[in-house]
C-alpha cells in the first residue's frame, strides 16, 4: 500500500456511524479528564499508580479529544485511529488484565467490554479508512481497489 492510499476512503454507505460512535466515546472520555480531574483525570491516574498522574491524564485526554474530533470529521481517520488503539491497549493491560491475572475471569470479561469494543472499532477504522461522508473522502477520494 502506498502512503497516499492511507488517506483514501471507501464508499460504504453507513460506515460513518462507526466513526460517530468511536468519536463520541473518546470525545466524552477525553473531556471528562479535564472537567472531572479528581474522578476521571489526574486523581484517577494517581489511584491507578501512575508516577506522573497529572501529565499522563492530560496527555491521554488531549489525544482522546484530538483524535475524537478528527474521527467525527472523518479527517485523517486512519492516523487518528492509531493513538486510540494505543490508549485502549494500555487501558486494557493496566486496568483490566489484573482481574484476569487474579483469576477473576468474569470480572475481567465484564470490565473489558467497552475497552475491547473501542479497540476493535478503532482497529476497523485503521484497516478500512473513512467513508463517503468524511472530509477524507472529499479531500482524497475513494480507494477503488476495495471494491474489486
């Protein structure tokens, strides 16, 4: 795949719904880190044992908001999916996998639901690109090879 192909989109009619879901969830999560610092931002990251909770919470929150906005616009969607995938992998391994290690499979299975859904949705956007209702489509066109 050429670098220019990473910016091309597909022509799936309803794919924009996936971008909206992904963008909405990460926008809310990112903004909450700034709006509710004690429970969703640095305070939460401190409770999780991060050595620089303020920096880490706001760093993650910034990327969640930025990538969510790009996702909602459908602008550089594949690139925006990458930090979201990293965020979800770190969240799963630092906050959910310990339940599994402790032998509590059902607690793990329950708590990992949203994280896994967001991880797989971001992976889908990374692999598929954006859609006909995106700025990527307007600016860079459709990847015709997907349909052949």
